[in-house]
């Protein structure tokens, strides 16, 4: 048998995840706020990049002049310039607003729960050593206003007796919001009832023994235990339900409200809808002219030229990836608007079932591309701000063969429950029968699932006497 070496040519098809491709996929998936952070990071490490903020009219005229002037043979500036200065919106729809103001100027400073309580403590007529105990108590509250340590631990930390700590705690419990400083839910509710002058033997017993019955609407148990009528038991239960179980949640904490920055604006213009991609108030990424001039003058083999070339390549790829993100997101949102046109015209009741495949086929891209393009992004529409994933909902086919989205069914379900007789609330099976008569074949179990997602209790807990 003869052995030897030989060369063979073999053709293979592979998907290579280059760093540039990974960056493009990452940029496609980033929401507006995170993309802006990425751009700021690139501006810090890449001197070739610069952020130019100028009026839209000047930028368009500058881009037009640059496109006609491509004299540089060394660098393909035309390739770069064709991706620069694009505006992705319908013709005749101008996104510029000279009188636009920053809403940050109108946002008031927020106050935390501890700041609010410390302010009241410092206004109180307590001795200095008692105020120290009060500060420790306030610092020991969680974001809902509950005390997280025991009286014995507070006494040990402040080197005082437990009676003194109890006295200071009782003073803190009179601060606004009422109920703060409680050690558990029952004490919190009792503090609020006492402040409102509603604390008596029956309400005390109701909180001590029947909180679960109130939550489950078991008014018969309450009626028998307190020796009152069902109407009176329901009245007492309603009083308890008006109390605040988490008095501290009205203040800013670790879970403070996060405001949404829309990635897409969808506005009606005449009979059509204009789509604008949020592009940071007409700010533009450009190649710094200073480094362009250096590159034209320097020898190609010099170290400076090699460095600038590498940074230039990175900058151009970043700009192309951002523009590709705009294009993809615009095409995807445009397809969504066309598919869900009835929703934008008439409301949630007309939302259709829609899958990633429906939009991917319209845009001629892969489903994974659509998924990345809509991930974590929001659209501001004439009907409010929605996560783009909201429009991709499953549903049930009606008798006509058209898909009815789950959001539309939830809307119908809520309308039925809002109109019910509270003394005889309708059951899940009754709702399923009504929807079936209207051509939507749905099971009782599915109705119960949608009702739970809406936060609506079962019929037994909605009953009123």
C-alpha cells in the first residue's frame, strides 16, 4: 500500500461569527437608551468618531454636497457616505421640531420614604438621644415602611431600654404616611384604623382573625363570628380594603418608576401612518475631518496611518451597523402597522393574531432577525406607548377563520365582567358560552387564565350583598 501526501480542494459552507457580525447583531438588539450608551463608549475609545449635532436642513445639504465630491482614491468614502445622514420616515412627514423642549426640565426632584420621615423626626420635640433612636428606627425600615429589626436589637444597638425604644417607635408610627413603622400587616392596619377613629372591638377582631376571609370574600364566616348581618360584614370588609397595606410604596425606592424612551414613533398623517426611528434628536456620528486629513498626508506604512486605518474601519462598521438597525427596525414596524392597521384605526378589540413568521415573510428576513429587532423596544402610537412585542399575540380562530388575539378576548372579557350584576356575578363557564355564541370557540379554562392575567378575582370573590 502506497502512502503519501497530496493536496485536495474541498468546498464547504460555514457560518463564521466574526467580531463585526457579533457587533451588528448586538446593535440590532439594543434599545435606544442602551444603544446611546454604547455610542458614548465608542466615542471615548475611538478618536476617529465624533458626534455632530446640527439642524436637519444643514446636515442634509452637507450630505448632498459630500456625495458629489469623492476625490479620495485611497479610502472608499462614498461607501461610508451612502450610509450617513439617512432619515427613515414617510415622504412629507417631518420629524424635526424646532420648539422641542426637554421634559427633564419639568421633572421635580423625588423624595424617599426615609428622607420624608427624617424631616418629620427633626421637627419633633424629642430630646437629642431619643432622636438618635428615631433615626435608627427609620433607617431600619424597608421600602414598604415596615420595621425589619426587633425592639430588643434596637435597644442593644442604642444602649437603651426596650420601653424607651417602644416609646420612640410609637411616635414614629404617628408620622406620615400613617401605618409606617409597623412590624407586621396586622399592626399596620390597626394603626391606620386608630388614626381614622374606626378602631373598635369588631374591627380589631376582624383584623386579628379574618384577614384571610376578607381576601377570599368569605363573608358568611365573618358574619357568624362577629354576630352581624352579611351587609354589615361586607361594610366592615370594605373599610379594611380601603387601608394601605404598604404605606411606603408611594415614595421612591429601589424599585422606582423607570420611564420608557420610545424607539419608534408611529403617528397618523392624513389617512396614513408615519414611522420615525428615534435617532437621538438628529445627532449624527461622523468621521473626524482632522484624522481624515492626517490619513491622506501620512505614509501608508507609518504607524500612525495603520492606527488610524484600524480605528476608521471600526468606526465605519459601527455606523453601518447603526444604519442597518434603523433600516431593519423601520421595515419591521412598517410591516406591523400594515398587518395591524385595524388596531391603529379602531383600538384593541381589533388586534389580530400575529407571529414572527408573518412579519419575517413580509420583510424577507429570518424570524430571529425580527425577534432581535423588536427585543426590549417600545413604540409610541396614537393609542399609547406599547412594547412592540405586544402586537405579537397568540389567539383563537373565530368562525370566519380569522384569528382573534388574546388581548382582544381579554378586552371582551373585561367588558362582560364590568357590566355584570355584582349580586350575581357571572361565572367563567357563562363567559365562555357567550364568547362561543359570538363565534370565538374558547374553553372555561382559557377564560380563567385570561381573567387571572387581568387580575380579576373569581366570581365567588366578586359577589356583593
